[in-house]
């Protein structure tokens, strides 16, 4: 007899319900919760066999301890990153699975969209023409062809982004401790990349070693007026240092799909409230900054890829099969 398994699905949005419904399993029951997973909400997972979590859920030692006491055996991350999971606390107690790849094109294309919008001032032009202002003053950009783009992190997304840049005729350089033969650009040192790049795009996972990789020191090594694009993890950038660079003109523009203090804000609607984060309010107000709310992954193809792999991960766990996407220390 097949026993129905129950999954507590945290931080659920309408698009999650839609995509996961297309990959449903009659032996797996999903309980969708809008709340993020943290110390205060973990009790919602009581009587469940598994938890499905996302990038801004808090899965620290205390949460792991409570999940284990409830009998939860697996945490299925519906994303590639897992820096928000205390793997040491989970080791030997709860399996942690992830989605290593879904649509690298989605994130790569969003990064290029940020570059094009910032460079050609599309966001400003859109607002102007809606007010019947057809002036071109202040909207001058530059040709991307021939410009040097520095890609930090040349995994699947970084390589897809490099291919997009190649189509624009850009000079492609990269930095990654783990080089790939599939990268279409030239590898250089981190300092070499900072010094040469007209545009720097981050495509690396967050680790202890690269926390605040973009900081006052690394910014000082960049070209004057360089663009910074981050569609990876917010904590790769010291936002205070970035703000200083933007104010001084050292940084020409920034396109951010992630933010280091995004957990309490992103994915939610605060349009009728005053945001207490002064740093975020400051950078959003700058005309040469675009902040999107961690939406780079948000395409139909990516959502289906995430749902499909997550459900396959859960099926494998419940069936006792090999866990190809397990995260281990």
C-alpha cells in the first residue's frame, strides 16, 4: 500500500502553485503556505514528511532542530543556491536537495536586459513618453560592441551570459577558480578583470570566501564609470561601498536583481508602506540604478524546470532511490 506523503511548501506564490500543479503526484500532497520558513513559522511543518523552501527562507540550526523533531526527513530547495541552509546542522539528520539547473538562459537574458535598460536609459524614456515628453536630453548611451564585459563566475549561467554578450560583439573576459572549457571568453585574474571591464556581471554562488566580493577595495580597482550587474546573490556586494561608488561617479550604473538585505522585502508588496531600509531607498532613487525584485529566474520555462526537478527530487527521496541532487558538506 502506498502511503501519502505530505510536503510543507513555504513562501508560496501564485506562480508556484501554477507550475507545481503541472507536475503533481497523486502520492505527494503539497500544503502551500505564503509564510517564509523561519523560527516563527517552522511549526507549520509539523506532521509533514518534507519541506520545500526557497532562497529567502531561514533554515538555520534552530529551524533544522525543530524540523528534525517533527520527523521531517528532507528539505527540497526549489532553487540552485543553498547559502541560507545550515548544512552542518542538517548533516546526518535531514537530507537537503536542490535544483542545480533550470533555465540559465532566463537569468543570463535578464542580466543583459538590465545592461540595455541602464545603458540606453529605457526606464527613463518610458516614464518621459508617458508624460508626452519626447526630449532626448540625458538619454545618450554607448555601443556595447567592442566593450569589455567581465564575468565573475563561469558556471552554466555565466557561460550563457557570455554567449549573449558574444552576440553583441563584446570582448569577453572571465574570472572563476574553476575554469570551464565551454567558456567563450578569456580567463584573467580578478584584478585584471576589475581593471579592464567596462561592465562587470556577477554569476557566482555565495560562499564564505566571496562574501562582499565587491567592496571598497575592489571598486577602487575598477575603471571609472564601470557598470555592475548582479543577478546572483545580494551578499556578493557591500551595498554601502556600492552606494559610495555610485555617488562619487566611480560606478557608472548598477543593475541589481538581488540585495543583501532582501529577505524581509523581496517577493512582497510594500507599495503602500514606507520601507525602513534607508540604503535600499537611496539606491532605488538613483537614476543610474535599476533594482528588480529577484525576478531573473522568472520565466515559464524556468518555473517548469524548477517544479519538475523538485518533484523528481522528492519522489526519489520517498522511493529510497539515489539522490542525484543532494547537497553534502
